[in-house]
C-alpha cells in the first residue's frame, strides 16, 4: 500500500533542504512491505533512477508482527508515525542515499 501523504512530505522536505532536483527525478514510492515476520515502511526510488540499486530500499521504520490481532492497527499507526519522524530527522541522509552516495 502506497503512503502518498508521506511521499508528499518527503518531497516538501527535500525542497526545503535544497534537494529539489530529487523530488521528481528520484522519489518513487513510500510503502508498507512485509517479509512474513516484520512489517516495514520503505522508500523506493523510481524504477528509472540511475542510482537505484536493484532490490534496495531505504528503511524508514519497521516492527515485528503484533501477535494479538487487536494490536495490529496500533502497529500500523506506530509505523507511520515513526516513518514520518524518520523522514524529518534523516532528510539529508535520504538525499545522499538517493544520490547514490
């Protein structure tokens, strides 16, 4: 599931920090991913971005599965909150990662 509101926030942060050239060229999607035991929020660069390493994504947040079904919604909310904080705290590191540095 794409998290478009986080993608918009990342683009705004990149512009605010002088990395405007990356907003349209490099930023692909921010999405939930799942490896069967852990749920992640990943930043995926655009498929066409030349600095995109095959199979690589920038991890914004992660959490192991909540064993109790009633806790799962809390887990997703927490993941989004942590991903948003990670965007704000790591925007320069994200820009360097997108640039392939």
